[in-house]
C-alpha cells in the first residue's frame, strides 16, 4: 500500500520519535543532619574513595572529578586532607542489566561496591548479542560528606541511573557528569526524600 508523501513523512517522524526515547530519570536519595545544614556548601573539602575502592583506578577517576566539580559549584574549595574541614567519600558501582531483566553475579567497574547504601550483592555483566531490546548500563554513585575532625556524617546521597548500553550517557565521563549533577541538584535536599531528576542525551 502506498501512502501520500505527507503521510509517509509523518510516519517517518513518528518512527524516529519512538526510537529517540529519553533516558530514564536519575533516582536520587539524600540524608542530612538538620543541625549541620549551615555547614554544607562551604569551606575546604578533601575528596577520597570509599574504603574498598581502588583509589587509583581509571574507572573511578571521572566520577571523583565530576563530584569535585559539583562541590566547587556549590561553594566548596578542594584542598589537601590535612587542611580540609570536611571529607567527601565517593563510592561507585556500574553494572549491566540485561534486556531480560537479569543481573549477573559478577561485579563490574570499581570494586563492585555501593558504599553504606549497598546490600553487598555483586551486580554484573550482560552482553547484547543481537537485535531487539538493548541491555542497560546501571550506575550507583554514593557520596558522604563528613566532618574531617570528628568523622560525623553531615550529608549522604545516592544516585541510581540506568541507560541503554549504546547511549552516549553510558560512556564514563558523560555518565559521571550526569549522575553527579543529579545527585547534587537542589543541594542539600530534604532528609530521607527520594526524587527523580530528568536527563536528556
């Protein structure tokens, strides 16, 4: 069956729109100590990897850099540990969720950890060998801000983001910037609240 040119063009546009679906939003949860709100977003801060993470890992680097950029935007000044008033501890886990909804028990990325938010269950690799639905790359970024002298937790946040494995936002640098920006949006947020932050490719 032949369609008129105008209808054919409309059908093509609809087809493209269906393919160009927006990425899923970033799910963000944050906790803060109400008495510490006035101390947040200012002063010297040192950024470190969470215990168990590979501090020198190339996979970790873009996420720590993205967190550092967001903290500077908020008003912090990055410093050496000895002169820091606060410490930012960064934990990252990346995993693959298959099109069938399965997660392999093999951990992926940096350390296979999710910091204090994690259940300890390793998340793993799925491989898309053909057409149809794509696998998704998942990222869980967790950051804790604490007092450098007392180690008291001032603020904790976690961002969880899933995107198709062929998306530009699956690449490390863009992925890191996306989840970090979402995590620190409307900082410090409300204690115990979970929000969804929309993103676009």
